[in-house]
């Protein structure tokens, strides 16, 4: 394959990955569904939606326009419900994949196959299990004890309590487990090396129709050393079992000594901004090297704790021109973008000496930016389907 120095980033929301790749000194081009103002150029917004994913033809046409054959390819969310689209995108360059391939993604995201692979005595002996998972409704299932989840989805918005109804295509049931939500970020390579990057504590920001909608995360979480070692070993075994490469994360529930593995995110995920700041020199260089089969190492952890969350818009608004975003905001909607109430406005981060301080500052910042946008953004009348988009440019006279 010819080599190109460029790295193509493709993700539903590509800003965090693109900025991290750019910080390594690489030339980056980005395809995503938001086209936010802080995505490094060149970038293209690709049609699709967060549930259906990318419009495959549009994605491939945009990739060919931006990235020559032989470019590197780093993907974020958007391919786990459609690993075949990842295969098609790779072949369309062809591009050099810097991450997990379509077969690995398919294996990790197949609910029954994932559950079967995790049912190993090795994990059970460590007190690590996986909530019972079913791809059909059986007579003995009691509503209230089960959640319904969409295969390959992310962001928690797809998870609902099961009310006893039938199971729509592409969904599965998972037994509710107890515990605090924790995520383990790790970097692995195909030689079996696997290092813990950080353990984060995660929280939901429930919406009326989405009780598990992603809220934010704080890292490094203060967890006992013995638990941290057990979680790192769990990640190492799962990485080896599936052949994971690069930066991945493992979402879990921790209930005393009992650990339930919920899922693997086989790509840089929602905590990337936090990990980039937590490790001296960032984590993207190690991701690129580990995925490409080169030697890699992680910088040491920096002091302090970093929290990050999604700020959701309080009501529908249109971003005015010249809005002065504070430096702690990212994923910035362009002037003229319309954001529906309850949809992501931007991402916010805050540093603190400990988890409590970081989260307190984060909450204040979220309140501030949501109120500021509500005050200065034009409230708009709903005239049709709206989304956070740079393509809709209504009047800025507000
Ligand atoms: N089986 C479960 N039992 C209890 N809570 C769950 C379960 N599955 C998911 N959740 C809740 O939903 C959140 C997101 O779950 P996850 O499986 O990671 O979905 P997503 O792929 O959308 O991130 C978890 O942090 C947890 O709070
Ligand atoms: Mg998750």
C-alpha cells in the first residue's frame, strides 16, 4: 500500500480524536456528524444520525475527497453497529487501520458472543462476571429485572428498563446489575502488552426518555490498590481474548468485591480529553504506535484529577455569531447551529485536587455555560427536525 503521512479520523463526533492526533504532530483530516467549530481543518460533516450511524456512501465519498490511499485511519464511535462499514471504509482508500479491525469490533459487540467469551473460569475466580444477556424474550423474564439495550450503540441513551414487551430487531436484554459505574482505559498491542491508562468514575445525566444517558466522568478515580490491580488484570485478559489493539476501555459496575463487565469500547472513547491531560505527553502517540505494531510507552500520570461532562442545552436555541466560548469548553457548535433542548451543547472539563473539587468546579462550569447559551443564544420556534449542525444557518440577528 502507498504511504501517506495523513491520518484520517472518522467518528460520530471526531473533535477529541482529531485534536489528540494533531497534538502528536501528524497531519489530520476529520469526518464526523457535527462539524463543530473546534475540529481541526480539513474536516467534513457527513450525513447520518447517531442511531442509524453514517450514510455509508457519503462517508466513503468524503474520505476519498480528504485522504489519499495509504493514509492512516483512526475511528471513534459510529462503527460498532456496522463493522462492515469500517471494512468498506478501509478498503475505499485503501487506508492503514490504526485501531481494531472489523472482525474484532464485531466480536466485541456481538452480545451473545461477548457473553460466551467472558464466561471463563479465570474471570469468575477473580470475582468478575458479565450480567446475563439474552437475545430473545424467555417466559421466565421478569420486567424490572432487565434492561433493553441496542447492539453496538453508545452513550447510554439507548438503554431502557424492559417493560415486558417484545424485543425489537438489533436489541438485546441484559439483567440489571448493581454497583457504581467505572471505566478502565487501557492500551494494548498484539504482542500481549497491556497497560492501564486510568480508571474513571462515570455518571449518567438522565433525560425523561433516557435514564442512562451519558453524563460525564472523572479520573483518576480513587479506588483501592487491590481493586485497581484486579481491574487492570481483567482488562489485560479481555484484551488478549479479543486481540484488542490501541486505546480501548472497559465499562464496569463495581459492587463491593463483585465486578460486572458491561462492555468494551474498542476505540478511543468519551474520556479521551481527560486521558490526554492525565498522562504527560498525552495518550494518542501510544495509541498510534501500539495499533501500528511499533514500540510504545505511556507518560507518567500528572498530579490532580480531571472531570469532564456533556453540557446539554436547556431549551432549543441557535448559536449567535461571535459567542465567546470559555477555554474549558470543547465540541463547540458553529454560529448559526440550532440545538434542540436536551441535545449536547458542548463538552466541559475541570481540574481539581481531588474528585470532589473537580466535580464541584465542573458542575459550576456546566451551569454557567448552559445559562450563558440560553441567555445569548436565540430561542427558536420549532419548524421541523432540528439538530446540532453547521449546515442550518438561520438569521443571526439576535
Ligand atoms: N446490566 C446493567 N445493569 C445496571 N446498569 C446498567 C447495565 N447496563 C448498563 N447500565 C447502566 O448504563 C450505563 C451505560 O452502560 P453501557 O453498557 O456502557 O452502555 P453504552 O454502550 O451506551 O455506554 C452504565 O454505566 C450503567 O450505569
Ligand atoms: Mg459504555
